[in-house]
C-alpha cells in the first residue's frame, strides 16, 4: 500500500487514500455486467476493496462512499465530498460543470506555458500562485520526507554557463585547464617569416625554358 517510504509518511494519510489513487474507475462491474448501471465510479472508504457501481452500494450501507467523476479522461472528486475526510490544503481546485473539484493524480504536461510563475512541486504542471500541488497524488509525494524537488531546465542551463566561465577563469590550474580543439597559431618569427616568404616567391621554370627552337 505504501511506496517504500518511512512509516511516518504512511501514517500521515488515511489508510484508504493510496488504494483510492491506485484504483481504476469507469470500468464495467463484474458482478452487475448485465445492468446498464454497471459503470464503477464509486469507492468505499471503509472497505477499500476497489471501485464499485451504484448497485454495489446496497452492500455498503452506513459506509463512507464517495463518487469519482471524469474530466478530460482524468479522475476528479468534488471538493465538498473529499474535504470532509481529507485535508486538501495546497492542492489546486478547478470548477467543472459548476462544481469545484480536485484531480486524483497528476496529469502529464510537456512544459509550463510562457509567463508561468508557479508550478506543481512534483510534476511541474502550471498552477495558480496560491497552490503547491496539482493533485492529491502529487501532494502525497511532495510532502514525503524523502522527496527532492526537481530542478527546472533553465536553471540547469545557467549552471552550465557558470561552470564554464569559472573553469575558463582558472585556466592556470592544471586540473581545470580546458583542452583546446585547435592548437593556437604561434606568432611569426624572423625565421619562419622568411621561410614562408621565400616559399611563396620560388619561381617555377619550365624544363625547356632555356632552349630556342628554330624552324
């Protein structure tokens, strides 16, 4: 159920949270496959035995059951349901179909848009300035004791430039000396200058240049 982290990380969250995030929803119920209401979009927080359809709830009376919804093929849950049983502070909320929701797991994003000043601390998805995480799953990862925040690509580029400039400035040290791909051209001396000039002025005579042929 855990992800290999310390015990205090697992005890920080309710026991049903990790199984909830790992459950597949909107699949056909195996027990009520013949019914048109066999889509599994419910979850029992007390039983933690996978996704349930509406007909399965008859066996979970007086249990805490929540409904999972879909937005752009991603699982969401309404804020007014989840905040009764879980602290969602720091997780960005969205308004979908006139209801405020949060996403269960992270959503891949190639790169933040231009002008973005705040991103998810785990997956770097664009966020509003007042939030830290894009989903419940990212909050679990981002608040664990062994989590290390990712470095942004632009910072890595600047680090490389600083490393290059520092190495270039310390060229006197043998360990930090940069190897040149093309050897430097030595300054012209009197010897090689004359040699180069002499080579350039050497005349090339034809082999028969000294004979006069008469007809």
